[in-house]
C-alpha cells in the first residue's frame, strides 16, 4: 500500500500514533491501557474501547495494560474484577503481567496531593456539594471563589492529614485543585481532588477513608505506568485540560490523551448506570442475561469474539458520535456463524406425524450434511422412523394461497428423507385442535428426489419422535422497544472511568425502563431436537434449519435439562437497511 493510501486507511487515533512514532515523541514506544471500573460487567461499548487499545498496542509492537479504576469502594466488588478479566480474555486479549489497580497507587497519589498543597495549587474546602455547585457558576456566568480558597499551606496540610486520619464525616470536606473559577471550561473551576468516604475497599480494606477523584487518578496512573496514548471516550474531551494541568503542575511524565466517539446502538442501552437498574430492578435475569449488551450476555446468547471484532472493525473509530443499527451487529454474527455452525434439525412447536405405510419398528439412518458452507464439514447420521414431529406452523388445514407446506392431500419433501403426503387429520374432540397427521411416504424418494421427476414446492425439517431430545428453547427479541434517551452530562460534572456522570444530576428526559420490551423473550418447552444434540456444549454454535442460530445456555442447561438460546434469526434485516441507506 502506498503511503498516501495507508494514511487514508488509518483512523485518526492510529494516525496520531504513527505521527508520534515518526517524530520520536515517546522514543518510538506505544503503550496503551484499558481502565474499567469494577462496578459492573463490561458491555459492547467497553469492547470498542479495549479492542482499540489492545489492537493498537499489538499493531505497533507495543503493550497494553489492564488497570482497574477502583476509587469508589461503595460500588466495587471482586466479582466484577473477575468477570472483566474473563471477558477480555474471552475476546482474545492478554496483558501479561501488567494487571494494575488505581489502588496500587493510593500512597503515591496521596503524596502528589500533598505536593499540590505545598505548591499552593490545592486547598481543603468546607463547602457542601450543593454549595459547591452554586459557587461553580454556569456556562454564561463565572464561578465564585470558595471562602476557604485562601487557607494557608500549613492549614491545608493539617486539614488534609486530618481528613486522611478519619476525623471528619463523609461530605464535610474535600480537597480541591486551585485553578481558575473564572475559566470558560467549567471543569477547570477548582475541581475536587479527594473526597471523604468512610467505606471498606475491596482491596485495601479500611486503610483509607479518603479517595481520589477520577480526573486526578486517571492522569497520574497513566503517568506512573508510562502510558503513551491514553485513549478515552469523547465525554473526556473537555476534561483534557485538567488532565494536562495536573501533570504539568506536578512536573511528571506526560502521556497524550486522545478522545474518540463512544459506541451507540439502536434499541440498546449502553450506560452502566442504566444496566445496573435493569439488574437490580429485576427486569432481566442478571448481568449475563442473553438480552443484555454485556460481553457476558452476548457470550451466553451465542455471540463469538470473531463476530464482535468484525462488527467493531466495520464501525471504526471516529470523533463524531453516530448511532449504529443493532442489525449490523446481528449481521456480523450471522455472517460468522454461517461459515462455522453445524446444521441440525429442531422442532420448536411439535406436531405429531404418523407415516402409516412405513414399517413399524423400523429405524433408518439417513445421511445429513453438517454445513454446506464448509467443504471440510462431514456428514452425520439422523434416525428416521414411522412417527416423526414437524413444526405446527408447517401445516394448514385450509392453506392460504402461496402456502407451499403441508396440507390435506398435499405432498412435501422431508429434508434428507422422503416425500410424504397428508391423508388425514386427527383433532382433539374437546378443543378441535389438530393433534396428529396421518401421512404416507414414497419409498422411492429417499434423499429427496422422485424417480419420476415430479416436483414439490415445500421442504420441511423434522425429527424422529422416539429418538428426539426434549429441550427448552428461548427466542429473544430486542430488550428495548427503542433506544433510551441520551443522558446529558452537565458541564463540570465529575465523570467516571466509563465516561458517565458520577451523580444523578445528569438529565434524563424519561424513565428508560418504560421502553423495556414486554415480549423480549419467549420460552418454549417441549421442543424436540435431533439426538446428535445430546452432546452439545456451551459455546458451540448450531443452525436449527429454518429457525436461526442457537447455542446451549451455559447457566441453566444441565443433565436432564437441555436449554438452547437463539443467538440470531436467519432473516438478515441489515441487508435491507444498508440498501435503503445506499439508495438515500
């Protein structure tokens, strides 16, 4: 590829990395990091971030650290740490011996805070949170200095040490950076550096009762780890001045912060705070619910790392926020599974069929192709006998026009087997419901071809009744009826490592839980599956013929209870969306 073509192919983050390598800014080093908070499970929006950071490090011969931003002990748990580690490993990334925690640096961060005080760049403030917000001002009005801003260095040192010693209650005092209350960037109006929080930490226990804020912790952790490119979501763009200020005032190693647009998906919530509400409100089965956009949820549903990476590659990295159709994600999964998933037969809503002219007690072993898309895929044997099950929807007693499946007097093909013709219908005398079909078969049509050349328009999947496996099958729709309203981050609001507002002051136009789809899951029991699925394992994809792609549920499926989740249907709605976009 020519140089100009290479430059056009690069996203702006990689272009910045290459420019820094060309100029020798970091002596040719590339070191990135992914800094999640251990207060929930990772979702696909986080996957965009860690995929970018780990991929850049790999592409440029660098390193990527995993660093937990564990500065809020009231919401953090070891469970979340373990799950985040497992999720990133499952996606195919590794950090070697570079697993770090912000809590590893608490002593050093405290010393940096003391240095800011000694430099006259930080002070202890007694304003409450509400008073601080009032003093901060607005986008059109300058802020006002705190009445405690001019405390002496000695007084500030003493008060801060007493804060550390646990002498003051939560919220009574903070340590604030002394910058400029008239700055047009509200984030620079004396932001909080430390707050008092009497809470036990999942790693440090009760050693600390003051904890550093994210803006302070983030830049100095990057500096300590000698990060070169600190990639974060666009919400931090206005915070970059603060990132630079801390590093410059303390005269320490200075990485480069680069902001990119976070991932937005239609009909999908990608806010950890909102996901917490879904879990704690009992609106989903848990963080790993297959309807959730968490990595654990996607994995449980049957998504593959390859499909997720393909999706992220198609989405790309940009500065300008855009909303991507969730159908593209589904398309990428469908495209991946089409090449690898074994084709099997499963009847989800069974209707009994008796083939009256087939010998009683006879069982044939028919050949079935495992995957026509895979030249190396083998065939398997499937049993065929006198009694089988077909899909209830594949029969109509009074078929409409263009219904080419089974009906009284009509002949259809059974996949991999024979032609059958419906001769009679058995109904429940109490309800009138069709409960059984009496059919005949043509023994000369084994394999699906008629020697006399006659054709049929319908081909049905089926399973042999005696050998069929009973299973529960879950069909999922989108969890939300539409995308939730965007959460507006207020100017000057403290952000977490995930780019979300720490307090609930962020404006949300409506309660997004009103958008939860009441029909997001349909649970089918009494489904009938071909016997080859008895050995199906979690993580192995299957295509149920004519029904979609499915995977064993790793949580609820066990000996005596076989449970499958539908990963994605066969209909590729993305193709229609893309065609409409191209036409527009």
